C-alpha cells in the first residue's frame, strides 16, 4: 500500500513570495490533515478535511494560508504572502475517516520550507 | 485547551540500557494517546496507540502505559539500540490530535 505522498520535499523562498504544497493521501482515506511543525516543537494541526469538506480550520492563519481538497482526494496548501515565521516542516496526514475517533493517522515525509 | 508536555527534552544513553520517556497532558477527555517516532528529514511513524479504555500496549521492545486520570503516559524502551536514536513524540486525541514537543533520544554504541 502506497503511503502519503508530498511534494516538493524542500522549498526556499523569500518573504512576501507565495508557495504551494501538494499532498496525495493513502487511497481510500476520507480524512486529510495538514500540520505545521516548527523546529523544536511538535506538529500543530492547521486544517482537517473530511472528504472535500473542512472539519476544523481553527488554527489556520486565514489571512495568508489557504487549503483546498478538490474531489476529496489530493490537497494543496498555499501561503501568500510568506513570512519568516512560516519556516517549518509542513506535514500531511490521512486516516480512513468516518466516525471512528480512535483511528491512527498516517503521515507523509513533509515539505521543509525556509523563508529568507 | 489541551497541553502536552514531554520530559526529558533530550536523552543520551549507552547501548543496551532500558529507558523511560514521559508524557503528561492537561485534559483527560481523550479518545486515545499515541507515541510516534520521527527520524531527521522524515515523517512520523506510529509506534503504539492506546485507546482511552486501555492501560497499556506493547510492541516488541516497546511498552507504553496510560493513566488517563492522572494525565500521564510512559514509553518504555528495553535494551536500547543505536537504531532507536530518533525523536519520540507523544500525542493525545481529543477533538484534534495535540502533540508534545518530543524527546530527542541518542543511543550510543
């Protein structure tokens, strides 16, 4: 079974530029998550999708971050414009979904973003 | 708001030693607690998941316990090996998955 795929793996941009990350979850997984992991901290949930609907985006800085999951499969996360403090690893995860709150999440390798 | 704390922040041990990593959380209303491993430049790998109704889970040399009432969990690693060197993250699942900052483990050969 293929795991969660993310691209690009690394990205370096200057502040005020825009950037986009892509995630392809495990086939058949209904729930998709984006996390931000700043160096020395644990991952923090940015947004959760159930199929193509948003379940939780309470910690997403909506003035500069946006995410979409068209057709309930792939997802993109965009930052526009980027700030220095956005330098982090952006992790995508997926889970089978549904009402089972006890299920585990499967994580991709992450995209490491450096904003100069 | 759920807060997860992991102690120690870093640990260095000689190969073969048994060790314990600690995790505490502030809100006991959780569905489960999970321990992850993170290697440099890689994503997270789930090691053990303990449902809120369970007390412990074991996998090979790893044993995790959960005391929901006191808001504590421990990850016990037996006979540590250099390949165990990684960052270990604890996460609790309420309405979202909340992570601790992790314990950086180095096992010296």
